[in-house]
């Protein structure tokens, strides 16, 4: 096991993710966004997990309503309607609040929740995770669990969790699929301090396919 966590090379990342989540049977989970996450949740839905009583949170979100096609929570609802409906869900977006108020409110929610059992995150080709982008000031946040994020390269203002909160998680699971992620994963494994490489938690597992691991 290296400093960045445990790497598992798997042929089918979504299937491996679904199997791991079901085996862990978390009572609290933080979900992600993006294409790989959507495929993971589609695979999970096919396994018909029982999330009755599970607390569902989000690691980042665009500041858009649930019915916006760019909403992470909206994507989760489309792919995991049954499990999410049985859980207690906590979307990040609240149209009655400003984005700064939303960050503060979600930070209080996560503070009161305590350590989350299973946090799912991805990694972009630039090495970002959640909405922690290379060179962004959010990378240096040490006090707040949730902060506004986003820049000119990424559409929509966003909320993102921060490293201090990720460090409290019992398990963080990265899902990385495709050759377009190979360079970033190689750099992370080499110890380069890309945003994804800086994630620490009680346990960190990377599920990556052969195209990504090279």
C-alpha cells in the first residue's frame, strides 16, 4: 500500500464499486458526480441495494436546482431512484439560500453528522477531485468543511467538501476509468501533489481499470 492508499486494478470499475459498497453496507454515504460516477450508480441500481435508513450526502455540487441536467443530485435521482428514495438524502443545493449560506449550512450538517462511513469520489484528467481544482484556493482551506468553488474553466458556481472533512471519513473510494485518466493517476502514484493525491482518510481505496493504470 502506498501513501495515497490502496490501488485495486479491476476490469469493470462500476461493478467493483457496486460490490464494494454492498459489502461495506455503510449507514452513511457521500455521493459524487461525473460520467464514471453515473456508470457506478447504474451498476449499483442493478444490484438493488437496500438503503433504508441510510444517510446520503454529497461531496460536491453545482449550484443548480435538482431538475437541471448538470445537477449531481439530479443524476443520482435518475440512476438510483429506489435506493435514494428509501434513504434520508441531504442535497447540497437550496434555492432559498445564497451559495455562501448554503456552504455554511452544509458544513454544519456534516459537522453534526460525524464521520461518514463511505465517501465516493472521482478524479478528472487534470487530477481534480470533488470540486478541488489544481491551483484553486480551496486546496488550502483548513477550517471549513464545505466552501464555494468553481472558476472560469468550469460552468456554474459550486459547493465542495474540503480536505479537513475528507480526513474524517472512514473510507474514501476513488473510481477511475479510461485512458484519459492514465496520466493523472500515474502522477498521483508517483507522489505528485495533484488535488486527488492529497486526499487522506482512515482508509482510501482506488478502483481503477487497466486503461487508467496503464
